[in-house]
C-alpha cells in the first residue's frame, strides 16, 4: 500500500510542477577540435537539437577532421545508453576542414552523418541497400571512389551522382636556416585555395576568436554587417582586452606576454591542439625559404604556363585565371614558392576597419600571433601587394585581418604506421595506433603534450620512443611515455649513443613490466643519458632502474645538471643507476632537485642487486637538493646494491644531499 501511495504522490508532484524529464542526446567522440574534450558525455555543447520529425541533429561548422574521427550518441549525458554499439567512423577522403551534421533517430537508434559534397547512388538503383561507397563524403576533384555491390541479385546498372567538389585544408612545410614551419594551403574560414572571394575566409581582430562582422561580397562595395555585441564592427572599443576607461590594452602589454596564449589564438580555438596562428618568425621563415631577403621584397610576376621555381610572385588571377603547373589561381594574391613541390598562395583579401572592407584584390594582411614588444598596442602581420611583400609589419590590434593556420609539427593521432621524427620536428598529441615512434640519429625533437601509452603486447617489441642514435628531446607541456612491451622502456637509448633531455615541460616515463623508465630494458644495454632540464618522473619495472640500466643490461654514463627529477627503481634496481646483475657508467649530478628511490636490495643512486663494476658517483655543491633512499635490506643509499661491487662516491662539501 505504501508503494502505491508514494507512486501516486510522485505522479501528482510531476503534474503539479511539470517536471517531466526530457531525454537529451549528446555526441561524444575522439576529435577534440570537433567535440571539445574527447569522449566527454557531460558536455552540453554537444547536445543535439530535436527536429520536427522527432529525430535529432547537430552541425559542426568548419572543423578540421582526420581520417579516423569516431563518435557515438549517448542518452542523458551517461554511458548507460550509447549508440551505435560500435563507434561510428566518419568516412572522408582526406584530412581537411569540413562542415558535418550528425543525425540520430531515437526510435530506430540509427546514427549517421552528412557532409556537403558527397557521392550517392541515383534514385532507382537496383538493390540499393547492398551497395557501399568508399569514401562517399568530403571529396575533392580527382579523388578515387570505390562503389561495391554486396548483394546476390544480377544488377543491371548503377549510376553514381558526384556532388560539387569541396577543397580541403592541407599543410605545406617550408624550411630555412634550420627552421621549419607548416603553413595551411588556405585561410581560416575559407572554402577555396584560390577561387575569388571563396578563398578570403573570415576576418579577425588580433586576439579575437570570432569575427566582428560578416561580409556580403554580392554588393559593390562589399557590405560588412557587425555581429551581435560588436556595434561598429572592427573598432578600438571592440578590440579584445582594450579598456575604454583607461584607453589602453590590459593584456599583452606590460605582462611579458609576447605571443597570443592558446585561449586567444583563433586557430587553436577553431581547430584544436597542434594548430595555431603563425608567429612573426614563422612568416620570416616562409619569406626566407622562398628567396626573400631584407625587410621587404617586390614580388616577381608570373603568368599562365610558367613552372614553379623558387621565388615570391604576384598573381593577377581575379579577371583571368592564372595556371601554374597544374594549379589554377582565380584570385589576386601572392604566391610563395620554395620549390616545385612546396608552394602556398595567399589571396589579397584586404582588411576591415569599422564596417568597411578595404583593398580587397589589391593587398593582403595576415595576422601573426606576435605583439610588437616596443609598442604593445600594435601586433605584427604579413603584408603583401603587387609592389611589396613584408613579413613583419605592425598595426593596431583592432583591425580585421585574415588568418592562415600553421601546424606545429606532427599530430600523433594521425600516424598509423611506424614513424621516425626528424631534426627540428615537434611531436604532439596522443598516439592512437600501436606503431613504433623513433627519433632520427642526430635529431633534436620537441615533445609537446605527447601521450604514448604502450599496450604491453608481445607483438609490439619497442619502446614508447626509440632513439635511433644520438638524440635531443626538448620538453614542452605535459608528456607521458610508456613502452609497448614489458621488456622495453618509456625511452630507449641505444648502446654507444647519447640522449639529452632539456626544456621546461614535464615527462612521465615508465616501462611496462620489466624495463626502465628511461634507458635500457631486459638484457638490453643502453647508452649515455644527459638531463639538463624539465620535470621528469621515471619509473622502472621489476629489476630495472628508473633512469639507467635494465635487468642484466648495462648502462652508459648518467649526467644531470638541472631540472626536477624523480626516479624510482623496481625491486632489485636503483632509482638512478643500474638494474640487477648489471653495471653503470659514471653518475654525475651537478644541479637540479633530484629524488631517487631504489627497490628492494638496491641503492637510491648507484647499483642494483649484485651490480658489477661501475663508474664513480659525483654530486657537486651546485645541486639544489639530492635525496637518495635505499631499498629495504640494502646498506647504501648512494653506492652499490646488495651483493654488488663497491662504487666510489664523491660528494662535494656544501652539497645538499639527504641519504635515507
């Protein structure tokens, strides 16, 4: 009886308050540029809108997609109900910028997406449900499409309908003076590389992540309509971080910030991690790579039929298209050419002041992310016209300029086969495939917010990162590395070679069972390890040092001159030094804050269980603090492991060393 009374009371309360729960459907997926946080069911930004026919949909405009975007639709911000059972994969021809609408039918639980410009079967095609088209969306001209019939009928004919082609964003790498930069082939918000106003894209004030106005090119002159909240359009009063009351900018002024932070970088905001606005230095690298010298250069002329050769060229394609190589330019602008295969076009999109679009077709202006340090009300930009190209010009931050994305380096989520990073390269993002990542011999590589979590599978015999020879790693952001098989470390340093780690970022490196955090592995000798900076945490598995040698594998010299280093050895292995039944070269610590903890029967710094003849250990007075903790039942915090060969230890007077 009580149950019925409570049920009736609940119904009455719901009727009185109108509190009938509404079902919410939300899209979750792996592409952060599209969905925000990956696989986040709590995100209200990805809630779908109910349509008149009872279905739901959500549209993502101008998002950068790779070939492996996956998603689901969840009910009421919970994983309890998620559709379809297997992740839905967006099938596109190649990485690029797209507008995507995701659809969901709550009755049938059907999930699908549509992207403008698709290939579909014509109405009346026989046995239509048994045909597949791969890829069917996001196609550009000359892309290959495979149409397959999977049924059993004798189909007489099939007709495919190809909708209008869409141009996709790609990145081109330019190199000059040892510096590299990858520029997009089109502006942010553009739908074409070089087709009139379609190639212009959106206009942004410096530091703004949304346009202050929309442009209607069908009128002459073009009409700029201010967006909501930006009366007057591109004006000083609307500029980000400008205070009318004090008549000054309140950020990027005297705060030592010389480059836009990620939150104020429109490219990062629109495209996600790994993409950003160019710096002044990036534009200067582009300029120099294409033969530019000094502060400005008059561009050369180029005509239809000309071949690509190094130079900076003015293209007059607005009236009559200019064809260079196999590429057609139907807009005025500047063409940067490093070589026949490396070139990028910037349309002369003009700029917006207030609500006036000025000089479109005659001049181009491209914001950098760099403020003018000597006068911070100005920011730097690329200027170009038919008489001059200048990579570093400055103007007040409120003007509306176009923006060209750059890619910081190599996005690990796009790598699907073994990959070797080259000198000057930046790796970033999370590796999603079980592939081997190496650093070329002699290369200096930056890790920026990298995550490589090895799966501990015997089929994948490699480290989180493998140094092919001498290597330097610069740390930016937070990085995590773990070996792919239990005998391989987070970072493997080959015997006779040297790994140098520097930078201000962090690194968490570990093995996957029986290997070091940084160094060698199970009966795998390793080379020298030099640490000059960074916040480093290295954890070894059983019988393996945190930093140094593995189980039965000898280690070269270990030198630490700076940074914050926390190294923990597995059982029978030192925190910094050797694993069990092995030896290590000289260990020299001259700077930094070091915490080293040994495993059972091992020293904090020095030898593991029954270590062999090893080099000397030297700690100078330049260290901030060294804390060495021996494992249980071991005699020395700094020195040999239990049953091992004695190690000479030199600690300078005044060195701040704590031995536990």
